[in-house]
């Protein structure tokens, strides 16, 4: 049983800055308030877009996690807070399932007083992420009908991003935007607007990543009680249930404390002590 009070005592009554201009506080703030008594605030003016946007106008330089951490730190120092939170999303082809897009959301948490850095993540294929070059307004309408429009907004833009009309969420506006871009550029691209406040599906996944983060905060080091005791390595070698030879199956997770470096091996994290022979290289080559 985890000692939740120990984690709460580190954060209760403090204030954190959430580096967002995209309404993420709606799902993030209530979770921190309820679970940790932490007050999450948003900046009145903080440009997160220079860290990279989905529309490729500004490319992200670091990895997704690096960008999230950098945003949290930068918000802390610029806005004078000791706790910084930020989130970063990515949409990529699913590594195992063809033609399916995987949304990975990361929420990072930095406490400069206690020198804590923890992140949560959530993966889902439940996303409307899509884009298409179109040639008439009917195609725009057809695209929107598959994109959960108008609850989810779209962007109408020129092919090379000279003009991007974002946050479009009604049918008249769609037609006006299409005509405007078409008139100037003769080429139109329509895409889903993935900014959190324009995309309820993404907002749901940011909520799930925040819950994952708070769960990790409550994972305390068995040796020093520091929060964020987390998996740093997974060990393969689960034995085959037929030939007893080691397989690629995960045998153990290695946890490590970021404060005192205490390490712990936890066996059979996937709840099985033997690998099925169908996944064994020797039994089923
Ligand atoms: Zn420790
Ligand atoms: Zn085997």
C-alpha cells in the first residue's frame, strides 16, 4: 500500500504553472487539485508555439519528451514558479497496425525545489488525425464528415503554409475559408486541427496521460520515499512453457529511484510466469 500522504505533503498548497495556451487546464488542473492539493495555473501570455506546431510551420527540434520537459522548465523560470507542467502530443503511423494513426501524449512535471522530474504518457488510436489535398468544396465537406466536425475543428491552408486558417468549426466558415485560400493559391489542403481545445479526442488522451503522471508521482521509492519510482529497463527472457528456454517475453521490470538510485527488480510484470510456446523461437521458429 503506497503512502499517498508522503507525496501529497510535498505538493499540497503549492502552485504550479501549466505551459499551455490551448485550454489543457480544463482536464489537467482538476486532477492535480483533487489528487495532490496542487493549484495549477495558466500563464496569461506564454507562446508555446515556438517549441513546434502540428502544422509544421515551426518544426520541433528535440524528441517529444525533451520538448515537454523544456517547456515545463522554461515556464517555471520565465513565470517564476517552482513547479512546471506541460504536455506534448505526437501523431504517427502505428508501428504494428498499417494505416492506423497512434496518438502519444506526454505530460511532464518538474519540481525545482525537490529536484523532481516525472512524466506520464498515454497512447491511443482513437484520433481523427488526417489531412488531404482537395479540389472542390464538396471534398472539404466529405472530409469534415469523417473528421468528427464540427465538434472537432479543421484547418484550411495553402499547400506550402503561406496561409493557414485554423480553428474552423462551422460549415459556413468552412466554405468561406475554402474560397479564400483557393482564390489566392489555387491549391487547398484541409487537415484536422489537433490543438487540444479544438480536438476533444486529443483532450481525452491528455487527461489519460495526466492520470498516468499522477499515478507515477504516488509510486514512492521503497528506500527513501521519493516520488516517481519508475521503470527504467525491461528485461526479456521469460521462459517458454514447453521447452523452458528463454524467449523475447518480458521477464522483469527494473525500477529505479531518481534521488537515491535504489533499484528493484519486479518479476513477471505482465502477470505471466511462462511464455506461450507459439512465441518461442525454438518451438515455433
Ligand atoms: Zn530513493
Ligand atoms: Zn520453446
